[in-house]
């Protein structure tokens, strides 16, 4: 099961519409969840709406929280996404077995059995979560909360019986002038890999949320390779002038850690 | 789903179970958890606590766990008395009914009846935890809100939403009591996980309020067991228990009965009012006094 959790504090301002990018991610089998961080700065009506729409298009959920609630929210969102995906699959089965897709309609005894099965599935299913972090200048004071929350998520995932990996990516990239995304931590199951996140960041003002989501989908589904679907989207909806000279390895070439 | 979590049954509301048909009258709201609300209800003459969930799979998995706890532990046989749904308009909400415990949260109890109850409450809690552990469960979400102390100092655990088979990932936790949050270990349910939360709870019960408020502001890099150990040692009420609590925080206990044994020992040590040497002249004096009494009694008897 693959999820993207986007953590941002405002509106995208460069490149493809992030809602379209999230829809693309969802069509590629990923769920996109969005958490808006609202500490000191107001996220604004436009920002809040964008966050809700990205999540909706990405088949996930969105929450607006402060830094203190971040850890809890990330874990809740992760857990609910797994549960929801399994619920949907189980509902399909129920429909075939009983002609209705509603757990509520089952008598308590059968319900207990189905839920026990769902839970087992939820714990043992393989999980890959890409954390996509907005590192535009306004996020700077919030990054310690983000780092803490990522560590905490890993700690919870480590207790799962099923294999669980996370990776951390941030945008905009610091390397090339047009780098939309940078990989901080490739797929890992270890806490120690997360210790030096975001210490050496060169923060910029732009927020290329849409292009970052597309790149993230590529990373999750194909590693470093460009997906044809993603590339096509780039060409159609990419930002003016910026997409032509992208090198294939540019955004993955420069690890921050 | 947000709508469902705002559902609040008013006092006097009558709940009729959809499958079993039992009728309960709502007397009031007892508390609100992460995944549901708990009401005080009356069925005939008996009082019960009724937990209503917002999310069916969530509550059902709690019910499943309670069922296996009831089968595996004599202490909890008969804990849950009914499982059913309530119809509210077009929706159906699941609920279960459990025994109602009347009592006070531990801190309120100690403030009301005095710190000498601290030992009894701590020991009672450890006994409860040890019983659960023996049946293969960890309580996990151990905190003030999930403990009640009844009139004679008996301790009851009340919210089993965190109950997890030992060895599985902790189902529900509260940051401040969580071993992982303090960089002190994994988030896998085991005896040590509960003992860690027990030590934090003791700290919360014993520390003065201003001392305690500062913990919440501790930065992640300062959150390690060393800080907790220092705070435990600095707390006067915890003095006799410091060795037990420090070991609990450091994850040094293999099992909760060991912690309970140490806890009880620390009390008998604490109860000794004076060091042995200082007690000697006092002993001699009282011995002399008793001799005098004996002599005078004997004198009266003879005459």
C-alpha cells in the first residue's frame, strides 16, 4: 500500500496545478493525504481550499493542524488510510457474499469476525509512505516539528508486523535552479536514518507543489525513472520555460544527507 | 464522520438495542475518548457505562479485544454485558455496555484524602497491570483519565481502548506517557511499556504542579530517561519509591510482579519511623517503664 503525505503551509505558486497532480497520483494507485501546518501564519482561504482539493483528488484526507498536533495527525492519517483501503476491499467482498456492502447490516457475531480479519490485514500489509515536505521559506520555523513527527511515525511503523518503509522528500530542491524535488532519505525502516533531516537546507520562496507531487509519484512507482504518464503531464501543464532542460537524474542526484 | 462525533445523547434519552432489544436510559455523559463517548445508563435498577463509537471497525475491534480478555481473565469475566447498535435517524451507531465504576481520578483522590494513599493506589495499579500481563495483555494507554479510585482505595482501570496483546503494536497511546515519545524504547506492547507509563503517572501524581508544567515544554532532544530519573529523585513524595520508578523508566524490569514486590518493599522500608540506632534509647526507656508498670501491678496484686 503506497501513500504520499504532503505537509505544507500554503499555496503552490509554480508549475502544474497540484490538484491535477494528485489526481494523477491517485490514478497511479497512490493515496495522497495533505496536512496543512497553521502555526503563526494564517493559511488563508485559498490555501485551505487547495489543501482540501489536493487530498480529495488524491483519494486521501486533509487536516489543518498546529505543529504540536502534527505527530498525532500524521499517524492518524496513515492508520485511517490503511483502514479505509482495506474497508473498501472488504466491502467489495461483502457485496459479493451478502448482496450489500455495509458492515452495519451484519449481525454482531459476523461483524466481529470481519473486523478481526480487516485488522489482521491492516497490520500485516506492506506499507510505503513518502513524506513530501514543503520547504519554502515560510516553513522554516516549523521544520523541527516536522522532523520530530517523521521520527515518531517511524517509531510507530517499526512496531507493525508488516514491512513498513518511509522516504522523505522536500521541495523546492536546492540543487539545480529548476529542481522541483529533492530526496532526503530513500526508503528506509531505520530511525537513525532520520536524525539529520533538513539541517542543511537552502530555503527558497517558491512552492512547486504540483511538480513535486508528480516527481514523488515517479519516485514511488519507478524509483528514479521517468514515468511516461508523468512526463506527458509535465509537458502539458508544466511551468513555462522551466521543463525543457531538466536532467533525468538532477533531482535525485543531489541528496541532502 | 465529523457529524457523528458530535452526536451527544441527552439525559433521559432511551436507547433500544437493535439486535438484542435491551433498553437503557441515559443518565449523563461520563467521558469522551478518542473513538467514542461513554455514558452512564440505567437498565432497570442497575447502572452501567455504555460506550458509543463513531467508527464501526474501530469500536468493533475494541469489542473483539474485550471479548478475548473476558475469556482469558477471571477478573474481567462479565465485564462487558451487551453489544449492540442504536438507530439514530438513518445511521446506526455501535455500542457496548460494561460495568460502571464509581470513583475519583487518582490525583483528585489523593488531594482529597491525603498523600498516604499514594502507596495503596500505586500498588493497586501495579497489581491490575500484573493481572493483565499474566493474561497476555498490555493496557498501553495508562494515564490519569483511565484510572478510577473507589471509596476504599481500590483501583480500577476504565478505558480499554489501548488494550493490546503483548508483542503487537500499541493500539492507542498518549504522548506524554509513551515510552517512544521519551526516546526510551519501542512502541510494541509489553510489560515494560506499561511500567514506563506507570512511572510517569506516579510522577504526575506526586510532582508539584509548577514542576510538572515544565515537562510539557521539554524539547525532543531533552526528552530522555535521564531527565525523568532526575525529576523522580528530586520529588520528596517519591523518595521511597525512587528505585522502583527509576528501574521502570529505564526498562530494567523483566516483569510487573517484580515491580510490585519492590513497590511493597519500599513501603515497609518507608514506614519505619526512625533509624534503628536512634530507636534504641527509646526502646530501653519503654522497657524500663514497662518494668515499673509490671512491678506496681504486681505490688497491687499482692496487697
